[in-house]
């Protein structure tokens, strides 16, 4: 009678199984690290191209602000590429985190390998039918809030400075339209396009902030003493 109510027995993992899972974790961690480095690469491209555009725009009195406008489009392409890469980084990172929490966590507590919450079955299903866990829009919003909002902000500030005060302050509204005009395109149209361009990124960053994972999760209070840091310091002394 007691055997019937005890429920299904947890699967047992041999030493070889535990070793295989450890190697699996190393593989997942390596793949997440590779995709994380790819994120850094596209961010570096955006920073470098923005720096080049700033140098060209302020190189002389007669330099055009057009490079700043063009680099804004280029940075938008980098943002799209980085958002795609972030989705894959997030995919591998979650798998590694599942193993850290559910496989290594109980072992660190001396409980051995536990499968109470069916993490092994869920992970097995994810290997059978892999799926990304974040949308392209959410990934773009996350990269905007963390990195690209600063890059776009620098571009806007530099463009406004170039138009308003470089090489001399504008004397009238007509001079503003003259400075912002691009060939046959009136300055009013150029400014309106810029507002719509950057306004789109602001909307994406704001809308996806509410849908991010863990937004409604209560954060534990910050401890007065960092136990991990203290443990590391104690290890350094020995």
C-alpha cells in the first residue's frame, strides 16, 4: 500500500551519467560564451562607426552632418543583427542555467542528483523540440536599454550640436531649415524623419520593458554582508 502512494521513483544517475551531464554543461556554457562574444562584436562595430561619423562631422567648419544620419541607419542594422544573436545567446544561457540550478545546486547541498521538478524531462523535451525563448522585438528592446540607447543618444546630441552651434549658432529658424536640408529634401522633412526614427526605438524599449522575463519577480533584499566575497577573502588568506 505504501509503495503505491509513494509515487514514481526518481531516476538514478550513475557516475558515468553525472560525468556526461557535467560535459553537457560545459558544452552549453561554451556555446553561450561564444554567442556572448558575438554580441560584443556588433556593439563594438556600432561604437567605432559612430566615432568615425563624429570625426567626419566635426572635422571642419564646412563638414556636413550627413555622416551622423547615415551612421544612424548603420547602427540600426547592427541592432537588428545583435537582437538576432541575443536570441541564440539567451537560448544557450537558459540551458546552462537550468543545469546550474537543478543539477549542480542539489549536489552542492549534499542531496545528490534530484529530479523532483522534472527538470530532466523538460530539458530532454527542449533538446527534442528546441525553441527560442525571447522574441526579436524583446531582444531588440533589451539591447536598446542596455547599450544602443546610449549610442543613439550620442548621435542625436552630436547632430543637434552640429546643427545649432557648429561652426556658429544659428541666427534664425530659416537657417535651421537650411542646415538640416539634404540636397532637395527640405530640412523639415529631415527633422521629422529623425524624430520618427528615434521615437520608434524609444517605443520599442518602453513596450518591451513591461514584457521582459522576471519583471514581476520580487527581488530578495540586498544582504548587509556579501558572504561569497567574504568566503573568497578567507580563501585568499589561507
